[in-house]
C-alpha cells in the first residue's frame, strides 16, 4: 500500500474508507481523502498509540489491517504520539519540529516483521572496530568473509531486511572472543533512526550490549537513543532554531543535498505547525 493523506484521490483511499467504515467510523466510502476521513484516521492513530499526523503510511496501514481483521491492538513496540510529546518537552522543542524530524528521518518502521529491530551492517566499520580492539582484521580476510569485512566503504554487500542479521551473525561468529561480537554489534546501525552501534557508550549506554537490548524493546527506546545522539553531537540547538540545512548536513552528511533532507524537513515542519 502506498502512503496517502488528506487531498488524495485514489483506489487506496477507497479501501481505506472501507476499513474505517468497518471499524464503525462515519466516513463516506469513496476514493477521496476528505475531512471526515482525515478526522477518522487521526482518531484511529490516537487510539492505537500511533503518531497522530493523518498520514496513512506503513504503520497505520499495518494497524488498520490488523484491527479490521481480528480486533487486536497494534504492537506496543511502535512509536506513539505521547513518545513524541515527551521528547519535545524533554528537549524544549516544538512538537511540530519533532514530528518533522520523525517523519523525514525515521523512514518507516524500526522493526522487521519478525519483531527484531532493523539494522544495516557496515563491513568497513567492522574492519575499524576490530582494529580498535587490537584484533588484526586481515587475519579473517578470505572469500567467505568478503561480504562482511572490507577496508573501504561500499554498498555492494547490502542486502536489507532479515538478511542483514545473517551478515551480523556471521561477523559475530568469526571467533569466540567476546570482543569480536562487540565489534560486530558496533558495526551495525540500529532501529528507527539507524544509530550506529559504536555510538552506544558515548551517548550514555553502559555497553554495546545494553544498547542492543534497548533497541530490541520498542521504538520509544529508538527515540531515546536518537535524543541522546542529538544531545551528544550538539544538534538540539539547530532544531530549536530550525536550521534545517546545518542539521541535515551534520546528521546525514554531504549526501543531504542529493536527497534534499533540508527541504523535506522544512516542508514537514510547515505542515505540522499549521
């Protein structure tokens, strides 16, 4: 299902209105996403601990389908409206700013269908993490490890989804030394905001193990890690002043220009501040 919102006219909207009607919402079953549909979907999001933005994306579609099928509530692992409110209060940020960052940076669910947090394993980071622990990465270089251990950055071996856990586990099992497993966990980006594991201790976790445990809990923990990362890297002030260009550069790197992250953040903020 594609993402839809107020003003959209499409077959997906017709199906959305059918689902809402089935859940006893007073909507006109048509292909237009009008005021009544917008009102109904925001009420649905609020009652199901989703972010209340009126946007029907992956999380809202998943929860709608789940609820209309068996009447059960959505997974408690998902980020809620209250999580964003708490975050905005904690860091003295406008809620519209927090929602804008969440929309642009989180990019969908922080968990896979099987309940594990999303991760992306970086073989070049693994190389450096082993070296930090006085382990020579060249010792493990062979044809079987070329997809998990290499000196220079490349996207060549990204596989995405659950297959990233295959790569992660393969890296962790290169040896029995706990340092190797720690280096592997530090070499993956985790959860909703894809925070690299090597940041764990610097942003306040006692160890990489504690960080990974928290990432397995829920998206609320992903948001806490994101807040710690922002605070540690002095990015909160940029959000308070709505300096989208500087924030996008420091969080996403030079590639922000290609992906227009600053423009996306600005537009999302304007939408939520109305």
